[in-house]
C-alpha cells in the first residue's frame, strides 16, 4: 500500500467504525443490565450442587482465602508449601474451580493455550489433553490442586463472607458469613474474582417469558440433556434463542445449532472470530519436556504478550500475533524507537490489516451474503475481547440456524410470554438462553457486599473513597494482614492465570517473611502506599481516546468511560521484576513490630 492509500483506508475505516459505534451507543450505558438477583435470582441458582445445611463454624484458622478459583487455590497452595498448616478456602460455589465451576455450558474451553493457562501442571503431575482444554478438564484440575495441597478439610463451600472486622486486641480478623459463622483468621486473602455476577440485559418483559430460560453460567443439562461435549438431545424438538455473541456465545452456538430443531442467534455486536487451531496434545512433545518447562513457557508467553524481547516465541497463536494491538488497553512495553505518532499510525494500519483479514474470513466461510455482512465486526481489534473459533461461523450455514442482528433496535426490544421481539419482528421460541456475560470489576470488597472494617473502625470503602489505595495492588494501610488478588494497581495480561500465580507467590512470600522475622502483623506504611499510588498514576497510559472511539462494551464501560486505567503500565514483566527486587530488599515496608532481623 502507498502512503496515500493507507491514509484513505484509515480515514474510511475510522468513519465506518464511528457510524457502527453510534448505532450501538445507548444513553443508559452500563445501567442497561440487570443483576441475576432478587426478582431474577433464579438465574443465579447453582444447578450443579445440592445445598447442604450445616452448623455455624466458630473456630480459628491461620489463613482464610475467600474465593476458591485459581487465585485462591494458588495462594493456598503456595502458602501450604511455605509451611502454613491451617488454611481455609471459602466460596459461594459448591466446590473449587471459580469460573470453571460455574461455566459448564456446551463447548466451554480455555481460550489461552492450556500449557500456559492451567497452573501447577508439573506440581500436580498432569498434562492437558488438548492445546485448548475443555472446561471440565480445567475444573477437575482445580479439584486436583485442592487435593494435592490438602485444602478440602477446612474448606467452607456454599458460603458467602458478609463481614471482615479487624480485632485490635488479638490482631486477628473476625469473619462473618451468610451461614451464621463467626470465626477468626490471622490472615485474610480475598480472591473473589472480577466477573462473577451473571448479568441479564434489561429487556422489558423477561420476567413474563413462560418457556424455559437460563444463563450460560448456570447451564441446565436437566433440560437440554447432553454434556459440555454436546449431544443436547433435549433440544431436538425445541426452538431455541441464544442472546449474546461474546466469547461464550462463540462456544455455545455451534453445539446448540447442531442439536436444536431451530436456533435463532440474537446479535447486537459481532465478535472477531479468528482461527482456533485446537489439537490434541502431542505425546512425543509432552514426553520431551524437561522439568521447569511450564514456568519457562509461561514466562515466554507473558514476555511476548508484554512486548518484551525473546529469542523464540514458544506458543505462537492468535494472541502472540496481535501483541502490539493489545497494547491499546493492556499493560506492557512499547517500541521506543518510534515516536508516539509513528507508533500509533503503524498500530492503526496493523489493526486495519488484522480486521480486514478477519472480515474476509467471514466471507470465505459464511455462504449467505447478508448473514456474512451482519457478522462482520467494525471496530478496532481490542475494542472487544478477541474471539477464536473454527466452528462458530460455519454454524450459520446450517438451515436450522438464523442470525438476527439487533443493532438498529439497540438490542432486543422486548420479551413476551412466548417470543423474543426485535423491532416489529417476533420470534417464537421454547427456550431462551442468555450468553450475556457478567458484571465486570465487581469484587465483594470493592462493591461493599463484603464490608471490611480495619484498624480504628475505618472501612475499606471509606479508605478507598477517592479510588483504590494499595501497595502493589495487594494490601492497604489501616488493613493489617489483608491481601487482595486483583487487577487493581498492578499489571495485567490476557493470561490472567499467570498473573494470579505471580500474585499468589508474592503474597505467600510476604506472609512467610513476616513469620520469619516475627512480625506482629503485615501492613504497608502510609508512605509506601502513597508512593505506589503515585507511581501507578504517573506511569498510567491514557487509553481514553482509544476507548472513546470504540463500540460500546465492558472494556470501555459501555461507551461511557475507560475502566482500564488503574494498572501499572510498564507491564507484567517489569512489575514482576519490581516485586522480586522489593522482596529481595527485605519487604520492610509491610513488617510491623518485627522482633528479629527485619532490617537489613
Ligand atoms: P460478554 O463478552 O459480555 O458478551 C455478552 C454478549 O451479550 C454480547 O455479545 C452483548 O452484545 C450481548 N448483549 C448484551 N445485552 C444485549 C441485548 N440487550 N440484546 C442483545 N444482545 C445483548 O460475555 P461473555 O461472552 O460471557 O464473556 C465474558 C468474558 O468471559 C469474556 O470477555 C472473557 O473474558 C471470558 N470468557 C472466556 C472464555 C474463554 O477463555 N474460553 C469463554 C467465555 C468467556 P454487545 O457486544 O453489543 O454488548
């Protein structure tokens, strides 16, 4: 392309992207959704585990870990290795696994290569069966981690924390739960996830629907029959609606399309759908791996994603091919040899080339031209979470599958007792499945559903009234022995399982150091916290201009704001190095009342 053609292409793309964004912007932005609670509590009910009644617990543990997904499991595992004996996992779910406990819909798989996504493979002694492993295999791996580190005996499932109060007499947390428990914990670690609350679109009339309905994170196999591998024979005589075409929709639609009498997919914004290229694990390759291989592969993948130089990229997939584009909203190194203007122009051209390739892919696969056109995404690559599938697009060639584009109507217009209505068109269905995602960024401590009261009776929400204040994202002044795993004021990456592993190891190392020097408790000094908040703000890259041009979605607060601001912009490799150096320097910023050799 010549420079002039590039400029013309970019101009045309920008205009088209703006028009498509404006078709979807809604005045109600992020308030358009309904929480799966109260009137809609049915959508959040656990279909996988019967509720078990039990007596309240009133004991004392050394460590309470709230949330038994990967973050909680990994922290508990590393604490166990560091010598902690009394560890209690607590979760609302009926077992460990977090997102992999809840999401069991047909087709569920990890989107990141499982050899770098599934943590502790070498410790537990297992190898994923496929490059992108099925969800149930990942859930069972979570169970294996809990068993390997003996985390079941003290665990409390089907239990939600309702209060954390610091007791200054005993230097312990007093923990309240929705089961009437009142126990004590020396350390509390919150790892309650940021995408746990299922959300429903605020479509008028949902509550009047008389057919069968559920959210993908509570899949009703009692109704559909089959399993996550498909075989949904219960849908053979059913007309089914799937609402939502995000990462979940991409995985669900091929199975429902294969098994339902009729499937109508209601789309508001198309996802990008790149090549998946899943394959079984090569046994010879697996046998050739040397001890330490997983960590090396994880570090390599993270470095490639973070824009750091590597000798060889070991993973090489759709994520590693788009690292410069991910820099628009994710932390990492940028090419300093170019000016900001040159970099932005190069990235925008790369973005356009990638999006053009993905739009052409749709034309190559989808036979009906109108359907192909409606499936095309018109926005920059990282405006929405990138998607991958080799089975989603071909599903629209099936005679029993219809795509309904709802963009002009601003989404589905209403639901009646028997139908889904878009504009003037009514689609009668027996079953209505919501693949409409989750409230984002809402952990219990941030939303106030788990009130935390620290030293001097000050609540965490009061302390964070002007925004989160932490040292390295983990702990806050005034809240001793309390650590968070999160995406706040630290670095991020699409391989969040790796980010959680580093966070878990850091927290375990800090607690072990506290024990080693006989610290009375662990709490960052106000000065260390101030310094870190300032560092994060000073290094933060401003993503607002990019986000404002994006089609609405949860990455940009449904078009109203940037939610990706408060991270450590130099990226995960730089952040992990910084943490390592801080640990090696003795961790003095958090050791309160150490009795031996704290200072170096
Ligand atoms: P999501 O990305 O939030 O997608 C929700 C879908 O519902 C979107 O297509 C949205 O359209 C649509 N929608 C919302 N309101 C609507 C309305 N009123 N009418 C019609 N459509 C409506 O949720 P998700 O697909 O469950 O994914 C959530 C996140 O979970 C992902 O981004 C990813 O991080 C994670 N995930 C990962 C995997 C994996 O790794 N394998 C799989 C699934 C999910 P708009 O786009 O127009 O808002």
